[in-house]
């Protein structure tokens, strides 16, 4: 039920955050394409658009390093600085003094947006409290972003007002990030850890299980890349018509919003058991659409199919990687990977895709390539459904864990979220679950006092606290929230 999604403020803020980012990203892309089309031909415009998407993919891939090696205070200051730089990039794009200046400004802007996107997808992952409705939340976010873009394109004329709207959206996203960080303070909430008795990696570990999870991750990456080849081709066909001056209108964007919303509700059926199968059917429809277009079919048919299927694809890869991240030891590596791979594929394939689309002599080549892609997608889907973690079982185990809470739940979640080593976790346990002095903790763990103090200092830095009392308060706060 929808009320289950919005029952907790974390879910509402998560939907608003991802929705506003979707509007900001698509609005910036729309403005960028419009300005490029004034300084270059349609082929150059499409290629430059996909290069910008490639820059955003680089930003997404930089996020794990940004998160892992920068302190929280540095991250917050960095996001504000990036917002200021993004404003200047928007200004130079709007001026479109030359093709080169617009291209460079766009590449810089989308690199920053990609880094922001990595932050936002990870925050959304932490805030998604209603895990059974994850796809529905993603669908609501996407529909919100598309609807805002539809309203903006119909009510706001290109120019200064457009820049002001995008600037306001930029600061709105920044404010929502600050609110989101307060709702999940100093910790990385790892969804699904209630189903895991010990999220801390042991030296022995279950290597087979970890290999299976990694295999599922790589297969999902490959699956998104292959699907993106077909969807980016359809997207390029639409952009070519738009850059050539063809009036596509704004109404098809409502189909995007509807398809995103509908796909979220459909994917969540039976705890996303049939999500991959549904996406496969949508993929088949898109392959048929590309074939019909290359055989001279009406462009309007391709336009409708593209907008209906694109919403399903976005919700699929976003939900798929958010689900996968909940089973990984380092979730921040995976949460935004779907968007990164989609954008990277668009950038790498842009030249070949445009050549196939603008040439009248490559119809059979294009059809054969699409059919080969579809066969490859079929094989990868078969492998992925075999190796993917059983999300429905994990969700059931999580519900059972909620009914019978583990008294050490807060300790396990916080220890995992702070990336503590096994020895640091042992010291952390003593600090919050005993009144032993530092010397007594060192003696009980067979450590020297100096080594024990070094572990304590590392724990304080990772937790973002300055004292044992602050660590204990954080621990008690987590207990109350469980």
C-alpha cells in the first residue's frame, strides 16, 4: 500500500531526494541538448550529449572513493563547492558561445552531477525503510522527476528563467541531502543486515556465498550494459529528430512518468520475484520496435514504445542494484552502479549508434546487431536469475528478525556501517557493552594499552564522535530506532 511507503519520514525524504535529482539531471540534459543544437549539427549534438552522459558515469564511479576516503565534514563541504561550480557550468552552457565551450561546460557539469548522483543513490538506499516496496519507491521518485520536467518544459521558456529553476533545484537537492543525513546520522544503514546474523566479514567467511553475490553483481552489470545498447539507440533516434528541429512535443514525457510508476508497482509483486522476467518482456518489445523502425515503420510508434519501455528500464536497473547492495559488504560501491553503467554504455556506443541511425544502407546490419544483443541478453538473464541472491527469502528473514529482535542488533549494524576491522569491532563491543577501563579492555583482549588506545581512536574517527560517551549515545540511539 502507498501509505506503507510514506509512513516513515525516511521514505518520504528518500523519494523527494531521488525525484528532485532526476528532475535536475534531466532538466540539465534537456537544456544542454538545446544549446548544443544551436551551435552544431544533429549528429554532433547527439554525440556530445552521450559524451556528457559518459562524464556523469565517471562521477558515479568516483563516488565510492569520495565516500571511502573523505571525512563526513569534507564530503559536506565538497558538495557545497560542487554546487557552486555547477552553477557556473550552467551559466556557460546557457551562453553557448561556441560548440567547444558548451561541450566542455556540459562535460564538467555532468561529471559533478554524477558525483552528486552517487551520494543521492546511497542516501536513498539508507532511507528506504520499506524494503518490500523498494521498486515502488524508485518508481514514485522517477515519476516525480519526470512530471516536474514536464511542467518545467511547458511553463518555463528557455533562458534566464530556466537557469533560475535549475539553480533552485540544485539548492533544493542540497537541502534534502542535509535532511537525509540527519535522518541517518553518522551511520551507513545496511538494509537486509537483520537477515544476517553477522554482517562483519569473518576470516573464514562463506567464500562460496560471497563469490555467488559477486557473480550476481557482475552479471547484473553486464545485463544493464547490454540492455542500454538498445535503449540508447532508441534514445539517439529521438534526439536526432529533436536536434533536427522536429517537434516531438512534451506529452510523451507523461508516458515516461506513467511507465515508471506502473513498473514500480508491477516489479514489487511477490517481492520482486518476477521483476527480471517482466523486464525481459519489455526488452523484447523494444527489440521489435527497433526492427520496425529500421524497416521504415512510423517514427511515432518508436517514440511511444521508447517512452513506455524506458521507464521500466530505469526502475529495473535502479532497483536491481539497490537490492543487490543490501547483500554486499560495501553497499556504497553498488547503489548507483546501474545509472553509471547505463550512462557509460550510451557514451561508448554513441558513434556507432549514430552511424547506423543516419545511414540508409545499414538496415540489415542494424537489425542483425539488435537480434544478437537480444540473444546475449537472454543468456545473461538466465545466468543472473540462477546466481542472484534470493531477495524474497532475505526479506522474509528480515521480517522475522524484526519480530524477534537480537539484543546485539545495534552493535552489529553500527560495527558494519563504520567499516570496523574484526579487532576494532571487539574493542567497540567492550566500549559500549561494558564499564571496563581502557586497561581492563586491553587486558581482556590480550592487547597492550597503547594498541588498544590506537583502536579506540580509529573507532572514534570512523563513528564521528570524540568520546566514549558520544559513542555510547550513538549506540543507544540506534537501539531505540530498531
